[in-house]
């Protein structure tokens, strides 16, 4: 898949990886995003979504598309991302991210998925389940 999502395992420190990309940086925790509702809540807290954020995929898209400078979202423990959600949640999440990247262009919008090397098979399996 081309688009805003990059998976980067390994010994590279997450912060060093994020430093490669200019603009605002938000750090999220995959362990706090194992369900759809938890994913939306973690993004809302990290990015400071407005208090009227509705907690739906449409509201998620709108809140991200309103980022004035774009930016990079670094997801640590990405192997835990949407573990307790049906695959359709991951597919929808990836589709929303692709639309947001288009909405924000030419401003940067990236999602970096980081995991420890021994967790890479779990991350890869999760991404395949999402259709990535």
C-alpha cells in the first residue's frame, strides 16, 4: 500500500525515526488502541481533538483533516494496534488515513508504525488482516 502509513521495525529508536520527518509529531501507544473506540480516544487525546469530537470514523477524518500543519503520528507498540477489533476496523482506519493524506496535501501527513524486532511478525500479521 502506498500512502501515509509506514512500518518500521528494528533497532532504530522510535524518536530517531520520527526526527527524520519534519513538522509536528504526536506519539500514540498501540497498547492503548486495541479496539476501535480505544483507537479513536487515543488519537483524540494525543492530537487534542476538539471537545465536540464525536468518536466516529467521519469525525476522526474531519479532526485530522483540520490539522493546520499536517504532521507525523508515531505509534509505538504498533503490534498491539486493533488486536481486539474485527479486521474491518483496521481496513476502515487505513482507508480514512489515505483520505486524510489526500485532504491535507501538500501538507505532510504520516503514520509511523514502530515495534520491537521480535514483535514484527505480529505487526505484519495484523497489517495483512487489515488488507495492507
